[in-house]
């Protein structure tokens, strides 16, 4: 019974980390080392966003990448555009 809960927490931590854009292999290793505490850390870890040009981690609201200085579309604005977009055949 105890191993089942331990294993379920591990899978939940890896799935949650994957949904937040984190490396699942790293989170699986962290779970092996630290157990269910990894699930708590995965819950409070912010989402990961990467610059499409240099692939480094950036802030969600960034308009310019701090590493390569390329202009970015803020995630919130891009999400709004995607929500409002309709295919040409539905217009």
C-alpha cells in the first residue's frame, strides 16, 4: 500500500512537471532522491517559457529576450489571439 502511494505521487510529480514545461527525466530523478516532497515542489514551481530563438528560459511576460535581445510576443497576448482566431471557413 505504501509503495503504491509513493509511486502514484512520483507519476503525478513527473506529469505535472511535464505540463509546466519542465524536463521529465530530471523530475523523475528528483523524485527517486527526495520522494513525495518532489510533488509539493512541482506544484509550486512556475511554468517554464523559452525564447524561440535562443531556447533559454525567460519570464512569461517578457517582450524582449534578456539573452539574445530578440523581440517576443507576450504569452498573454498570444493566448488572446489564439482564443479569438477562427478558421477561414467559420468566418
